[in-house]
C-alpha cells in the first residue's frame, strides 16, 4: 500500500512539475532586410517534432518547456536558434541565405559558390543601391567596394564618371574597367562628338533599378577569362529576372530637388571689394616702380586710383541668373512572375534630373524585358532586351572660355549683366547669362542592348550555351548658336551643327561547361568557349551659318552649308577556358586562359595569350580548427595572372595611313591624324601619308599577384576580407618621339611601364543590439600606390604643363613653382630655388610630391531597423588626394587681370608681421607665368553621401488597397561634406581622362539632393 501511495505521489509531482514548466509563448518572425513579417516560417522545439508555423502576419503561439531552444527555418533564409528564457513574447529576425558565405557569386561565364571562389571579387547588391538618385550604375559604386575608386567628373547629370579598379594601368590607352551586362560586353566610352567640357556617360542609359547585383572582378584569377580587355578589372552587372510564382507588380516613385551644397557666391568678392582690391594693387605697383605713392612717373603724372569711389560700386551676382534648384524624379514599374516553364520580368523607367546650371537636363526613358523559357528537360532559352531613349540639354562646362559657370567667376561684380540697350554685357569672352539663356543644344540617344541564349543539356552536368548579343547606339546631336551669342553674332547670322553617330556592336559566344564529381570529394567544373565580336562606327555631320532669323534653326535654312563623314571598325576573336577544382570544398584551384586576336594590332603581334592560376585553402574545414567555435569560416587565397588592354587606341593604330587631310603630329599640321587641314592643292584633290606603320604593335599587358583571406566570425555576424596586390604593367601603348627625318614626330609603340601596389580591407558586422533593433555595418578601406616606372620622355598632360607624367612619380602629379611661404616682413613669395639660391621662373618648377591619388579611400554604411522603421547612413571618404584649384590661378590674380577675385584674395599680406600664404598684391608676386603650389590644395573629404529614413506600412493597412507591401521614405544625397578644400567640390575634375584628374575650374559641383519616395508591391 505504501509503495502504491509513493508511486501515486511521484506521478502527481512529476505531472505538476511538467505542467509548471510547460508554458505558452508567442512571437513574430521578421525578414531582416526590410523588417517585413514572414508567413509560413517553421518554429520547432529543437530535438522534437513539436512545433508550429507563423500566420499571415508572421505571428506564432507555442507551448514550450523551460530550457528549450526554438529553431526557426524558412526557405531562402538562414536557420535561427532561439533559447527560451523567462520572457513570453519573442521577436525573431531571419537573415537571407544570400548574406552568408554560401551565396552564389557571378563570375565570368557562370556563377560559383562564394566558399570555393579563389579570386578577389566584391559584390554590390540591389539593396545597397536602391532609391539612390543616380542616373548610372557606375556612380552608385562609389565607396561601396574596396579597391574601386569612383570620381564624378562633374555634377552635371548624365556625364562621365571615372572608375578605377586597383589603380590606373595606362596613359594613352584606357584605364576604365570592362562592363558586362547579362553577358554582353557593352560600349562604355563616350560616343558623342561634342563634349561640352565633360564627356557623356553611356552607362547612364542603364537603369540602376533593373540591377540585381554587380560583381567587381579585381585580380587576374577573376579577370583573365576576359583576357585582352581585363587589365583594368571587370564589372559584371546582372539584371533582375522573373521567379516562379504569382505575378508580382512593383511600382516605385521618388521626387525631390537639388542645390549646390556650398554657396558659390561666397567664393568671390562683391563689387565694392573688387574695386578696393584693384586700387590696392595699383598703389602697390606704383610704389614698387617709382619708390613711393606720392612720386610722379616720368611723364610727371601723379598716382590715380583706377576707381574713385569703390563704396558706390554696384554689386552684380553673376551666379544667381545662371544657377537653379534642379528638380528630379524617378518612376519605376515592373511585373514579374512565371512557372516551371516560363519566367518573365518586364520593367519601365523614367528618370529626369535638372542640373545646377541652366539649362542642363538629363531625361531617360527605358524599357526592359527578361524572359526565360524551359522548352524541355534539356533545352532552355532566354533573352534580355533593353531599350533606352536619353535626352540631354547641355551648356558648356569646365575649362573653356564658353563655360557658363567659369565665366560667372571671371566676370567682376562691379559691372551690370545687360548694357543700356538691353544686350548682354560681355567685357571678356562670352556672357555667362547669355550662355545660360541662349544655349540650344540637344543630344538624343536611342540604344538597344539585347541578347538571346540557348542552353542544351547534352548529358548530366554537360551544358552547351550559344549566345548572340548586340549593343546598338544611335546618337543625334543638334546645336544652334543664335545671334545673341558671340558664336552666332554679327555677319555670322547664327550657326548650327547637326551630327549623327551610329555605333553597332555584335557578339557571338559559344560555351561548353562540364561539372562532375569523382570519389564524392573531387569536384570539377570545366569550361571552354569561343567569342567573335565586331564594332562599327559611322559618323556624319552638317554645319550651317547665315540664317534668315533666330526662328530658323535647321541647316536646310542656312545660307552656307558644309558636311563631313567618317567610318571605322574593329573586331576581336577569342578562345578561352577555365578549370575549377576543389577537394571536399577545402582545397581549391582555378586556372584560366584566353587567347585573343585583335584587328587593332600589328600583323606580327595580333594574337595575345593571357593565363592565370589561383589556389585557395578553406582552413576552417580542417579538423584542428573545430575547436575554434568563434570562427565560422576562414579561407586563404592566392593568385597570379596576366591580362591585356587594347582600349582607347585608334582602330588602325598599327597601320600606315594615307588620307586627304594633312596628318598632325604624325605627319605635320594639327595634333591628330587628319587635323592639319586639307591636302588639296588649289582646287585639285590630294592625299598624303598621315601615320607611320608599326607591324610590331601589340597589347599592353598587366601581370598581377594577389594574396588575401576571407574570415567570418560569430556565426557570420562579423566578416573580414583582406587583399594585397601587386600589378605590373609593361609594353604600354605610348607615342614615342621619332627622328624628324622620317617626316613624323611620334610613333605609337609599346614603350613604358607602370606599377600599382595596394591593400584592401572590407568589414561587415551585424551586432546583437536587441530583439527589435537590428544594426548592419559595412566598412571598406583601400590604399593604392601608383608609380610610372618607364617613359621615353616626360609628358605634359594639362594646360600650362600643370600636370606632368614622369618616371618615378605617380600619374596626376602636379608640376609647379613650389611656394615655401610668404615673407612676413615684405609680403613677397619665398620660392624653392635651384642650387644658386636665385629663383628662375623657367627653371625652378618641380613635381612636389602631391597628386590626385588618395592615400586611402572607401566607405562606411550603417543600417538600423526598429519595428517598421529603417535608417541608413552611408559615408564616403577620400584622404590624401590633392586638387589643383585652377579657379584661383585666374581669380587670385593680385590685380594683374580685370577678372573677378576669389575670396582667398582677402587673406592677402597687407602689413609687416602678417602671416599668410597669399602674397602682397603686386605685379612681382602675381606674374601670369607663375604656377604657385599654393593653388594645389588638400582635397581630402568625408561626405555623408546618403541618409535615408524609411517606414514600412503595416501589412493590414497595405492590404486595404490590395498591396503586399508599402514603404515610404525620405532621403538626402551629399547631405554633409567635411573638407578643407576651398573650391565648389573636392571630387569633380576638369576633363577627366587617363592623364588628367584633380583639376577644378568652372566645373559643375555635385548637388545636394533632398527627396521623398514610395515603393509599392502587389
């Protein structure tokens, strides 16, 4: 009886304890990327079959014992383990699998598991660049990838952006990376014939909202599969495609306004101050010449100030009439979906942005269709088609005497905008107000980028793909200068130019891949392929002058007409191959080769071979690493390879050329073949040699070594990527001086060498800051050291020899008279001199160790999410780069010109004891042939590039209008800029090119943008 009683008490107590320990908990499961509820998530008590699923609002309720652990899992997301504590309500956040080291990475001609990648590849996802008011995908890369330097040439929308992957590798050829969109190598260089001070950017034809991801291939292992065009890196752009499921409709809109982040009028002096400064300069020059201000000149005349009553001077703001707060908007609409047979995505876009200077405008309309069709178990077809229409209204920009912004600084503030008769006042060059009001220029581009592919699965793992692609550009430029502009005034009677460029690029690629496994641990992926590509470019133009009135603007109405046309083409053929091998995803090897033949090179060196090899070790898979629980993954990588460059040179650079025009530097006359004028004699047509042949001309080649590691800690919450690289470029394509006895002055040859060495660091972190608050951090830092190793002779790269390319120095080095200071007693400049201690203006110019290359550059992104709110702050920085402020050369003139003054002139030396770097206003300190180093300024900056606050409308409210998700947000671009640079923008540059960077003169700055937007999905 006692035994039964004890057994009953035991069962009762055990049951009571079980009842006491089992309790009800509830919670919500959210997607980390947008804090949206996830329905259908499996919530299971670890070690049991007991569990539940989240409802339509992502909510769940479950009875759990004390000390249990929940496992939350959902397709496409990482599993999450949640220990049960004393709390009763839980907020669980799931991270997409794409955020782990297991994600697929797009590589050349395929995709690869990131864990087994041995090359240096960075990825920028759609989430990182969405809702950024940028017309082009290259611009949104700025600060987001280590080793990638992005600089805007101008703040004008739709103009060129300089992109350098691990430095510059060329001088005469191109240093721009190769862009490949959905497998199509596209035309990325400016095709317009009118640059207007800044070349246009063909990548502005691409809608950034269509992009799924961008992969930047940086080392030779990753790029060598593209061979002859990969020396400058490769950027693979993958656009969004349809997925199986019900149709998904997405509509997005943002709109806002832009303005200059720094008031340009504060950089110049007003009318009264201008006249006072002119009087001061005149007085100092009189004293220096005649001994005192009261002395008479040889004619017996006393000193007389140029302006009798400066305080009564007018004050004209030349900038206000030409500048504007530019409006912008963007509309995106897409529908996607499909089933196991057909998947589709169709999208449309309209992006419109006004520039800061009237009447600049960029307006793009685009349409995209991506379709995939599974015809059978072994046949698959697909296509990607983009049509874009882009329109640009432009005004002259940058370093020329017809630049509206530059001339607004040139003009002094003490003169009126209009003459008494209402005509434009133009004491020097063209009136900036006339340029803003009267310029009539329109560039219209129609572009089709399309490809069609077919996949045939021959056997298990063996797939053949054929791909046909086109990139078709049709560009129409029309410019009319009416009689209110100098270019069309007087007897000219107005001038007009109309030109058409048709650039057609076609490519056929055939690729065979074979993927198989041996003995369960030896994994192989073999690839072999061929490519044929041809590009043709046709140009025709017509000019006219003498129009009946300004109402007639087409050339048909002109009294005098002229025309011109040309045609050119190039082609390339290639074979390539790759082997990827890994042993149990632990020991990795990749080998690439490409054999390219180009029509651009000499008959003796038309073909080039470009190999690479890389190895990797996933150290974290070793048994001895199992005890290091904090290390989620550790992989070492090392690669070496050779890539080539043919970009930027002429299509017939290796041939001896004859033509109906005199030849320029290669034959006498102007600076390029055919620019020296007609070869006709009287009225008889003629022709002459314009270029020497060089049958030995060949590729520039860049050999690159890379070593790095990828480290993930704390269940991938903290990740590091580090790389060291060494790039050696040789056989550079340079114009080398030749004896004049040949009849030519230069010949394009393979001569010269350049070096780029650097390090890259990328860090991402997702610290645990609470159940409802998530925080994602991404930081990157890059350092590149560029040195020119070999040149035939120094090269002057910019006006007045301000930038010089010379052995032993980096590109973009400034060549100036080095100013050591200003004598505090006399106010005169102290110059660096030669050994004799006497300053010689013709001799004592130096490369001063300052260049446009930054010591370090990168970005920092912070994303915070709390409930339905999200906040993103993205900082971009550049440290150690210098800019030659060419504006100061013209406007800090000490009275030697009649142009306006910069505000720096107010800091001039005025009396003994003054300490400043701006000398006394006198002719001896402001000779127009001086190139003082004080105009080379530290342009390091830290910029709050983007600040966005967003809110996801609750699902129940969104559902009332039939929407799955509604997000509203407010955003700012270029919100804050911290810099010591005194110009309008530390980032922009006049005429950015392979040899010129870091020069600021009359360039439209990057705008500050404020905007709001809404994203809806149905």
